[in-house]
C-alpha cells in the first residue's frame, strides 16, 4: 500500500489507527502451513489476521527470514506466502512488528481487524526454508 510505511504506527499494529484499504492495495501473509487456518474456505481472512505490505514482503527471501522479521510464534520456516487483494475500504491497522518469541521483528505488520471478504487471498508462492 503506497505510503503505508510512513503513516504506520511505530508501535504494534494493534495500537495503530483504524483505516480502510486504498484501491489496488496488496498485502502478503507468511505462514509455515499450506492450509493456513486464518484463511477461510472462501479465500478470505478471518478477523484478527496479521499480514504485511507487499512492499515490506520484498525484503524476505526465505521462510526463516519471515519468522525473524515478523516475529512469528511458530519457529518453523514460514515458506508459504499468500497474496491478499482486499476490497477498497477494508478495515485494517498498521504498525511495526515488536520483538517477540526470541525474534527481532522490525517488519511492517498489518492487522485485518474484521478479516477480508472471500476471493481476496491467492497463492501461495513457496519460498526456500533458509
């Protein structure tokens, strides 16, 4: 999402200002599981799901890098990258990943407070583990 990094909260996304997505916004979700439980059978996201911006995802080349940058709770490499194309106006909050689970964080995190509509999630692309 253009300009998101400059306007994102410097704290965690949960503390960020709620806003709607702009037309054409693209986000990514990294997970260790092909059948991610946060993705609905209708290819949307459940409420409370975290992702990152497409722009921030570009610096992540491996599943291990995703775990470290996004301080994921599961230590298994997050080798599955799902694309999220939310409908304009989809509620979200943005911020910076805080250190957690022994990982440094520092990436951009986006919290889809109410989830996303069906047919907004595609993929995944598979990354190398390390």
